């Protein structure tokens, strides 16, 4: 347990930095129109290549960060 308590904060910091980077690198800037249901052709969009990788990696990083936070609560 002592090893988990010593490594978990560092892992959470690294995961949070990677998650912030993955989210900020996504180019989906639809503006406020997309937030209010703007029905233009841009709403039907398929991610490809690096954008798909960033999208999936941000989901994986978010799940890992949530699991590490849950682990920190359980072991506290």
C-alpha cells in the first residue's frame, strides 16, 4: 500500500497533463453553433487519422484518470 500511495500522485499528474494535451490538440472548434444544435453539414463529420487517435486517446486517458482517482479514494 505504501508503494501505491507514493506513486499515485505522480501518475495522476502525468495523466492529467496528457489528458489536457490530448483535449487541446483536437481541432473540433465548432464554436457556439454546435453547442446549440446548429444543423449544418459540419455536424456530420467523420474523424480520421490523427484526429481519431487523439479522440480515442483522450477517452482512454479520462478513464485511466478517473480510475486512479477512485483508487486514491479507496486506498485513503
